[in-house]
């Protein structure tokens, strides 16, 4: 490995910081989308918009693993070392295929769908092109460790999206499809602008058709397992949203989607760190991976559990700002612990499973977890007719997936943290119990008591973390 490709802790930290800046912008736009838009558009229009957001999130599966194959095969290379002609041909093949799919889906929608459904399906069809174009662009920056350009891409996409939405709100536009178009426009404009940094991966001669198809086959065979591993993991949460939309009316779906959008705001920063972690892991000495994992985990878990306490003061503010979504805050209280487990899966276990080339294991875990989750969601919806039970099942399913994935990683690295699993699950259950059993401020005090017990049981880890922070301050 070239010296230029070795990543120090300082370099990783710089990349994380740059990515965090980008995600801070995403968070601000997320506040606009999640907290301002629902105040100024009708509840049904909001529900239709969230339906589009839910289903357009799945169009990324329609590259069938081609982009994930590129990530797995080329993450260890810098931009100048890439075989640009080979990768460029993959982009062109993907674009042609996505255009064909968009045409077919749009024709089907025009022929067989009506009114709101027709608009949503056509907009999702357009998302097939825009989302995969944006994903290709962002992946090429991530795998070559050009986090500056990646950060600019994310900032541009979110700012364009947010500015268009702000203009729509100022003009008093309530029709949901304009907010959908705003998201698609953000993808297209930012991706086109990013071609200035990536010209060699878009423009120029390509491989022959035969060679291109051979390369497509190789990338798809490498990436399809990782693709379905990632997308089956999405079903752990979005599957519950779909079942809610099928079983209950648009208003219930919209209010639940609002709760999900709030959890996604919290996860934004975790995604920021995860973006730079996988290329970093690919460039680390394999012997350093176990210690790197435990260091991150010792900081991450306590921070996530403490962050749950922010739910209580946040609810007091949100109730005054969006009184018509008060019921959503009750849903949020049950769901919020999923952030603890989703964060660890996104940041740690999935990246480590990829680094150890355990994509098949990752797929197996995610598929079984998703199957368990979907069955549980359907039972809660159609047999028990209980939305609250469905929400608890979401948390349990994601916790199962997270713990199972960590056990696999632990076995590979020969590390044991069973005590941590038990403590984290206990605190998560304690949080939900406090939300259910007590009024808001008594619940906050009760949860602080739960945290105090957690830190007493984990006092050595806390002392070690405090010492590390003090030593870092002295160095600075």
C-alpha cells in the first residue's frame, strides 16, 4: 500500500469532521422538512409526500448491486489509480438501464393508476434515474477517500432541495408533488455540478458492449449480496411503515412517518461518520481492526444512551410547535431506542462485516431479521390491531439484528462484550417503560436514574473515557 493511501487517526478525524459539516447542513434541511413543512401543509398532503419518500427510498435497489460491486472492488484505490474507462462504462450502462425502467414504470402508471397514486408512481419512477445518478456520484467520492468533494456534493444536494422547499412554503404551495420534485431536482443539479470533480468517470471512450457487460456481471456478482444485505436491513423499519399504510388510514401513516422523520434527524450524524469509516477500515492494518472497534464502541454506546434523554425536553417544544402531531410524539417515545441499535449497525457492524468480506453473513442476518420483523408487523397490525405493539416490534427486531451482527464481528475479532449487550438492552427497555409509565418530567428523572445505574455498572469504562478526554485536551 502506498504511503499516500495510509490513513492516520488524524486523517480519519479530519474526514469525519468534513462529513459532519455536510451532515450538519443535512440536519438543518432535515429540520425544515421534518418540522416546518408539516406545519404549513395539510395532513393528507403531508401523508402523500411521506408515501413518496418511503417508496423512492427503495429505487436504489435497481442498480442490482453494480454500485456496491464497484465499492467493494475499488475502495482501496485513489482517484488517479482508478481504471476510469472501465468504471465509466458501468455508469453509462446503469444510466441506460435506469432510463428504460423509468419509461416502463411511467407507462404502467399512466395506464393503470389513478389520481394521487398515478402521480406518486410517476415521481418514484423519475427517482430511479436521479437517485442512482446521485448514489454513483457519491460512491465515487467515498471509495477514493475524497471526502471534501463528497461533503460539497451532500451540501449542494440538501441546500438545493431545502431552498426549493422554502420557496414553495413562502408561495403557500400545499400540493405534495412539488415537494417531491424539489427532492429530485436536488439530486440532479448537485450530481451534474459534481461532474466537474469527476470528469474521467463520466466522459470519454468506453469499453466495448461485450466488455462492458462482462464488467457489469463481475460487479453485480460482487455487490448483489451486499446490496440485498443493506436493503433487507431497510425493511426492518420501512416495512413497518408500509404495513401501517396498508392497515390504517393516511392520517395514521402520516403521523407515524413524522415520528420516523424525527429519528432520522438523529441518525444523520451517525451516517456522516459511517461514510468515511469503511474506506478507512479498508486501509487499516487488519491487526488494528479489533482495537479500533472497541475504542469506537466504548464512546458510541454511552453517548447514544445519554442522548435518549433529549426526547423529553424536545417533546415539550414540539407539542407547542406542532400540536396536531402530538400523537406522533408518543410513537416517537416507543421507537427512539431503535436509534441506539441502528447507529451501531450503520457505524460499526456493517462496516466491519464488509471489511472482513462477510457480505453473505450480513445478508443472512438481515434477511432473517427482516423476515421476523415483517411477520411480527403483520401480526401486530392484522391480528392484534395494535400500533403500539408494532412499534415495540420494530425496536426488538432492530435490537436483534444489531446484537446478532455484533456477535458475528466479535467472533471474528475474538472479543467478548456480553455484559454490554445486557446493560444496553436493559437501559433501552427502561427508557420505554419510563415513557409509558410516567408523566414527562417524572419520566425524565426516572430515566436519569436508569442512566446512573448504567454508569455505575460501567464505571471502569467511564473512567477510561474521562482519562482519554483529559489527555487529549492536554495535548491540544
